[in-house]
C-alpha cells in the first residue's frame, strides 16, 4: 500500500521532525522513504549523514508492507453460537457475549476463553467495560447485568423495562446510557444501581448509542432514525439522516466527526455533529452492523456476508479487506493495540497490527506538522510473589517459572493472572490477581502443611515353631 505526502519545510525542522521520528520507528523492514524532489540552499550536503538541513520541498512515498495491510487472525473459543458483541479493557482482558446468556472471558488476549455464569438464558446484545473489572451487559427481556470483579460474578440489575435492550455506552464508571425497543433510553449516574428513563420522542427500535462525553451523544435505529443530545439526554432531538434504512451502528471521534451504518450498504458521515449527514459510497448492498474509527482517518465497518470495509481517508473511499460470505459479523471493537471482530458460528477475528501506525492521508499537504508512524508502546507492571513457607515453586498462568518464592516478575502485560505455589509436604495454593500498568502488585500465599500419618506394626519372627524375636516398623 502506497501513500504520498507533500512536506514543506523551510528550516532545520526537517532534521528534527523527520529524522528523529524515523529512528523512533523501529520497523525499518516495513518502511521505505524515497525523496523525489529536493532543493538545497547549499551544495555538497551528505544526505545520508545529515538528511538535509536546508530549505527543502519533498514528495515522500511511504510504503508499509504488512503494517497497514494487516491480516485478520481467526481465534478459537470453542463455541458455534452467535457472538453478538465483544469488549476488551486492554490487550489481555476481554469478554464475548451471545445467544442464550453466553458470556466468555479471556485474560490472555484471546489465547484461551472461559465461560462465565450469566444467570440468564436470554440473548445478550451489547456490553461495555470501563476497565478490567467493571462492566455491564444488556439483552432481551430487559436484561441488565453488572460486574465489579471481571465477571467472576454477574449481578442482575432490575428496572421496569421488559423489552429488549440493544445498545449500551458509559463515559465513566458511574454514568451510562442504554437504548432498546420502542424508543427506550435509560440513564444512570450511580453505576446502574438506579436507571431513569429519558424521553426519546420516538417509539421505534433503537439499536446503538454512542457518547463522546457526559453531554454529547447519538442513538440510531429503525427507519433511518438518528437522535442527538447535547445535555446528557435530558432532551433528545431527531436529526435528518436522509435515509429510511434500519441503522445499526454509530461511532463518533469527537463532537463533530461521526459515522453511522445500516441496511443496504448505508454509510453516513457528518463533520458537524449531525446537522448534515452525507452518504459515503462503498458499492455494496449488504447489511452493515457496526463501525469503529481509530482516528479521524482510519476506520472499519463490518456486516453481513462476512464484509469488512476499511478506509484510510475518513470514508472518502472504502476498500474490502476480506469477505467471508457464510459469516455475519455483528461487532467490531478495540482493546489496547488490537482490533476485534465477532459474528456468527462463534467467529472471532483479531488484528494486532492495524493500530501500530498512525494514519497517513493520501495527497495531503501537511506542512511541518507531519509525524511518521510510530510503534505503540505498552506500559507493563510488576508482580511480587511470596509464600509461607518460602522456597515454593511458582506457576504463572500454568507456566513454571525458573525461580522460587520470594520473587518478582517484571514487564508483565496488564491483565489477570493465576498464581500457583507448590512445595513438598505442603498443600498447593492458587490465587488470581490483576496486574496494572506502571504498578507493583504484591501477593503473599499461605500454604497449608500436609498431615503425616504414621502407622506402627509389630511382626513376630518364628522359626521351627520357636519365637526368636520381633520387629517393629513405622
């Protein structure tokens, strides 16, 4: 994939803004820079050594091999049911939901999944986590579930609503919104302990909701419905979408730039908060269900017939990244540096490369503001493990470590870990802990001493009918 950019630099900022950034970006095998035009104010400059410190106008072609054309990797979860939504709190901790109350959790970035008890057989439609511990799920028949321990337990939250709830969004651990059938909009400011119904002015099904802050939000649904609020939902106003299609997904990068997708290949874009919606052309007619943008330029849309659309220019053009005709994709979400897609037949896809580069716009004169792609860094944490008694073997997520207690494990990716300590003549002890970014976590595990049973018996030695002695054994 090739992107062309014109850069106008009139001083030594070229050296600071380009050379330094090139060396901050470490994947040289994925990047080629070709300078096609140069105009020096001095001769004899060694470009390889000094990279031109003078007045210059350059056209730069940047070629990224796998970086911006990253593949979607299928992940296994052992299910064949419909997966309706996915949410990751970071690179490690994520959840899937689907039909018949299905909830699955991973603490290792999707390498393995465990089923969590939802306590319901209702279909679950959407979920939202504000961190690796606290999250909510909504579903059919007014289902609302809440957890504050990463899903170890899910608590049902009760309202007077019995209709299906389809979309959920939180802006912080306390405040969030839910939308659903018959124009229902629910609002909470206490983490879901209480829900207040907001007047939508509409009775159609609302499929999705997105807020960029505590005031500005949008909801979309049946018959081309787009609703907007600027006061946290105290009042909702209808916006003119210009279509009558069922709209399934909405996503905004800020208060101005947003996208909506729906039936018949509908993709709508606004740059003024929805005062005017313009239709993008993707040349497809499939149902599009969800949209996500990493920034103002780079975004994805997923839908039926296995469609994944990708844009690098704010939706001016869309390219089909992959098409799996027998699969319907229901949701796309990001977590850490990964992007996730889920759909029918238990399908899970992960893209680990798409967010490792900043977006580059085609044929844009960016002046001295241009910044080359950079490698995303992840802050790690530390875990100190001790035991009573000490000297126990340590297993972390099932893997035996090379040292014994007490020990400190460094550079751990944030997430949930299982600690197991083993020592001869003592009972095995396990514990689950959460490691946070830039923090040190300490755990002390007490190991119960095993009881030792002693058996004593005495044997009499008899030879020729004569007792010659006795032997006692422990």
